């Protein structure tokens, strides 16, 4: 995939994180592996992008799903064919991680919504952003990759 830089002066890794669905850590990994190009050339993460630069990158292939859907209470505030907005309860972990492989918002989403964006990989399907376990609040959920971008 490609994006054209409109405003320059920021590091390549930050520009990729700002302009694409890739996180900054994924951007850095792809830059180190020479998978992100600027105007067809390999650049370092610290390269300052310029207006007009064309960044070429790859979206990671979705991994096989390893976590299971769970029928957990889920407060869906809004939903259409592309996105959902859910009210995350205080104390609920957003996505599976070490020590939290079940009972997460992702487990509930997999049960209640099923079709979710795969851009953030197997552990974070549909997750556009997150909030801490002890915080309650609204979260935007992407139901497909186009909505996530």
C-alpha cells in the first residue's frame, strides 16, 4: 500500500504510524526489515519525511485466531455495518495479554459482533484504541479493515 506525505518534517516511523493503520512499533519493525520504502528506497526510522514523499508499506497478514468468543455482558451504544461503539466497564481488560487470556473486551466482541477488522492482528481484532483496565468509557470498534483505516 502507498501513502503520500502532505506535511514533512517528522520522523519516518512517526509518519507511518500517523498516516497508516500500523502502530509505531510495527512501523519500526518493518523499517528495520526493509519493508517500508520512501520513494522506492530504504530509509532509516529517523529519516525526516518531506512533503511529496511516497511511503510504501505492507499490512501484516492476519494471524489465525487463537482466542475464543465468550458470552460476556457488552454495552453496545451504537452499531452500523462498519463500526460499533461500546461502553467498556471498569475492570475489564481490552485485549488478551499475559495473564488475561479470557474475560476481555475482545472475547466479548468476538461473541457479540463476530466480524471484526484484522488490522491489529489476532490479539486485538477490531480494536482501534484502548483504555486502561481500571477505566470505563467508550471505545470505537472497527468491523472491517476499511473502517479501521
